[in-house]
């Protein structure tokens, strides 16, 4: 057996040698997946870097320090680990706010497998924060210049201002006059953005005049966190990149009734030179061919008449003029923080959490048991894992 790192306790080393898994040791838990044991927590520097992760390869007897991606959960006084599938582990943090206590450690998801190729076979794991409640898939709207997609999106945003939102793009260029960081763009260093691109944190990116521009997964997640459905207005090349990513989205292509009509619209704008118009037409021809190819877009809308196309877009998205949008309701829980002591058991995709008797000045000893339903979780690293649902169990009957 390879020499164990100093952070691994003697008791844990003995348990690993004896093949014991899923054994909690205060700040440490271990979880067996295949021929590897994942040691979660217990690192000496956790208070600064979050919950640590180490891997013991049982077939080689070697310890591995993995590359850890995603946003790490903060250090806590203890946690429980529940193996959901062979690709991820649910971590429940003790004493944490209810909206910050569920985290997922991904060990063999699609994202992790992709990153193993990027890191040339190194051991890779990734953290993803669990978020309660459902959310609407982001909408990717694409089409050639002059097709009217910007006008359609503006109408949608004006009619339903609380329902839709735009993600804020990242760029490596310097801010211009009156531009605010986080409002017009997220202004960042090139080295930081290049690292994030390597780690798969960007849905799409491009180099323009020596500067990088792109849409990060985190920017899209922030729109969803605000209870809105994110709209991405990007070109066909960007849509292709998003489609290849792990983000689940609805892809809509807006096309003109004819190429001649598109040329007429571009010329009627009167804002470009002939050279610019010819360049846009050349790009549009390629985008139309790719946009109508199989597998890239889920829906194709023809913008022959703006109002008709707009009504078709709303119908496609399942909204109408009489809709009053409210963000997805999450069941209101009396529980604000995850208690320090609880037990966990798993049945299929449901986890039973037993807190024992919880004292409260208003509702003494109520809601001692909760069910955590993870059957509809979606998303994941490097963004959020959404669709986590928790609800109380009536123990009075």
C-alpha cells in the first residue's frame, strides 16, 4: 500500500485496508465506487479551501490527489455522504442553511469524463451545488443577421419582463466609458478566462480582434437563480458549441422566408456599406445551411410576418398574453438550517433524513423526518444540480 497522506486518520487507513466503505469519521466520509475509495473531508486545510477530496486506488494501493473542479462547498462541522449512482455522491452538510446543505460530488459524469480527456487521464472530480425546485431550460435563439431575432427577443422581454433574462457575457477587453462590470460584461483577465475555458466552464467563446468573448455556464445559472428563464442570443457557431456542451436547452432557429427577402431587409436598414452587406450575406448563407441541418436546432420558425412569428414563438414556449409568470415555487419549510445530528437512509431515488426531535418555540418537535427526492435532478458541474426536492414526512399518524 502506498503511504497515506497525513490528513488520513489511522482508523480510516485500517478501515480502507479491511475494505470498509461508507463509514463516517466525524469530518471524514468514505465511499467505494468500483476499485476506488473516495475520501471526502478531513483535510487539514479545509477551512480555507472547502471540503477536500482524496482517492485511494485499491487495485494499486496508491493514494491520488485528484484535480477538483467546480465550486467547492465551504468547510462545515460534518457531513453525510450518500452514493446515488456510480457517477456521483450526495453530500449533506451538517449545520448549514437549508439552501446550502446539498452538494454533489461528481466522479464519472459526462462532464468529468470530458475533463479527464482535457487533463490527459488525470483523476478528476467535480463539485456541483444542489438547488431545490424545478427550472425552465434556457432558450438558445439563433439566426442570420437581419432575420429579426433581436426584435422577437425584445418583444418577449418587454411583454414578460419577470419571466426572461439575459446572461452577462465575459470578455478579456478593458471596460469602455460608462461600462459596468457585471452589467455590460464580466471583465476578466485572459489567463483566468483561458483556464475556465479549459475547465469546461464556458458554453461558447470566440476571439474577436485579439480579445476573448464568451458565455459562461455560471452566467446562465445566475439568471435561473433569480427565478428567470435565460435567453441566449448567439450565432449558429455559438449554438453549435452550446449543443456540444452539457447544458440542457431549447434550440430555436429563426430563418427568413427566402434569401432574397433577407437581402432586402439588410439593405433596407441602411446602416452598412455594400462590402459589409456582402459579408453578412455570405455568413447568412452558411448559417442557413447549417441551421437547417439535422440535430442542431429543436425548432425552426420562419419570420415571414413579425407578429405571426412572435405568436408562434410564444406558443412554442408555452406562454400566452394572459400568463402571469411566477418563479417556480419551492415548498416553504419551517426548517432553516440542517441540524448537526441526523441519520440518513436511501430507498431508490429518495433519501430519508431523520432529525429526531426538533425543538421550536412555535412548533415543538414537528417535522422530525424529511424525504429528499433526487429522481428529477438535472444539470450538474460546472453549474448547479437542479431539481432537488425536500418535503416533510407526517409522523403523527
